[in-house]
C-alpha cells in the first residue's frame, strides 16, 4: 500500500508540473522549460565507433586554442584528423600550438574570411562520414564525441549537439550565462521532442559530412551561422520526402569561454539575436514542427515583458505590494528550484547556482529587450 501511494504521489506530481507548464505564463522563468524535465531524447544504446574529423576555425584565440586543441586530441574516441583553419590570426594563436603540430593539419587563409567560410574551406578536405565543428575557445569533455554520436538514431538526423556550459563562473555575466545554459539543456529536449530545434550549439556540433556538403556547407550570409545552418537543415528532406532533423545529447558536455564584462556580453547577444534575416530567408521553407518552436520562442520572449508590466501595474497602479511580492517570490523560487535541480545534474553546488540565479533573473530582461530590438530593428551592417 505504501509503495502504491508513493507511486500515485509521483504520478500526481508529474501531472501537476505538466499542467503548470501550459497554464502558468505568469512564471516566465521556468514555464517553457519544465516540460523538458519529463522528456527523454532517443539515443543509441551502445558505444559508437564511427570515423570523424574535427575542424577548428581559428582567429585570435591565443588564450584558448591550446586547451581546445588538446581536448580534441584527447577524445576517448579519437578523430581520424584534426583540421585547424587559421583565419589570418594577428596574435600568438599559432605559436601556442606549435609543439602540437604532429596532431593536426594546419590550413592557412591568406586573408580574414570569417568563421563560416573557414569551415567550408576545410569541409572540402574532409573524407570521414562525420565532422565535428569546434570553436577555438571551446573545450570538450574527453567523451564528448563518443557521446554526441549516440544522437544519430535515424538517417533523417543530420546533426547533433550537446550541452554547453561556461568554462569559468566568476563574473556576473558568466553566472547569468550558466543558468541560461542549464535551462536551455531542458528546453532543447522539448524542442527535439517537437521535432524542431531552434539552433545547434555552434561551438560544438557534429554533422553527417555528406549532408553538410549537400546543404552547401555552413551558410555564409549570416552572422548567426549556427542558427542559419540549423534552420536550413530542417527545411530539407531526403529522397523519400522525410524531413531532416537535429538531435541533442544531454550527457555530451562542452565548456566555452563567455564574456567577462557587461559590455562584451551585450555585444555578443546583440549578434546572437540578429535572427530576423534567418527567419526571413527560411520562413517559407521550414516544416510545421519548426513553426511550433518559433511560436513558442516568440511567446517565451514576450513573457518577461508581460511579467514586468504586471509587477509594475501592481506596484505603481494599485499599490498592491503583497500581490507583487507574491508574484516575484513565486517566480524567483520557481527559477531557483529548477536551476538547483539542473545544476545538480551537472555537478554545480547550491552556492554557485543560487548566486548565479540572482544575475540571470536580472539579465533575462536585458536579453528580452535586445531580442525584440534586433527582431524589429535589425542592424544593416556589422
């Protein structure tokens, strides 16, 4: 009887949380993410031994290229080849990896052509069935490649990605980004379940080489090339008319360098949220499932505005400090509990998660403002 009651309680709790997911838009921090806690992404059950190449586009990353390259060299499933594409670096990037020459092939650009073109230049030389694109400021866990390959569970899946976490968590921007990534790890499960992923993690994504070549490589016309590639892939179909899809492996972990200052953080999200061109170029080609993700993402971007407007109305319009306090407390507590749960999964302690939540709670409103600014008023030049 006790076991039966316990089982019923657990099922009841899950039903309640799923209900909250769809019926509590006044909790903007967690509403789009809760559902991912109850979903699992299909993965291959056994170890994968497919041959792959690692490509590292490099431009002025002297402080990070060595650990990034070493993480590629030391993968538990060794790559057949590592291609480092130097995009006319002007710092000491190449001298930092001079002693590792036997482990990689260097491709030099005669001029600075950008990340996407550098990747596509190296793609011509890839002979393996899979290729892993790794940013020069990103460090892979030693089992990343082996685990991320488990996401290729069907021939329709053309690319997989894993969890991205900050390399360092010292500044307020790094702490805010930690929570953003933790919440995103759950959100991506829901996107995979829907069948429409907003974007791969551009700093560490693995592709089927022939499918990436079929796409024409990484799109070169966009400043958010990872999102552009994700949308373009999901607008294509195989010879049987089955739409290509993307996958996600929550146990494949990569650590990437994050902005250290507020100004550099704003510049980064200014570029990340320059998505209007991506939507405009792909809106007539994307499948129905990505439309769902698009609608959900736009709703998610509206919720913080609705939330802060409601709080302001309660405080300034009605002087209802109790209701406003309850609303703020419920939102903050929900965000904290969810972040602690996800943080524990990736071995982050209570103290670091709790202090990071404070900064994320503030920064998400900055993110929302920048999202709508760039969607409505895109930059004409970069």
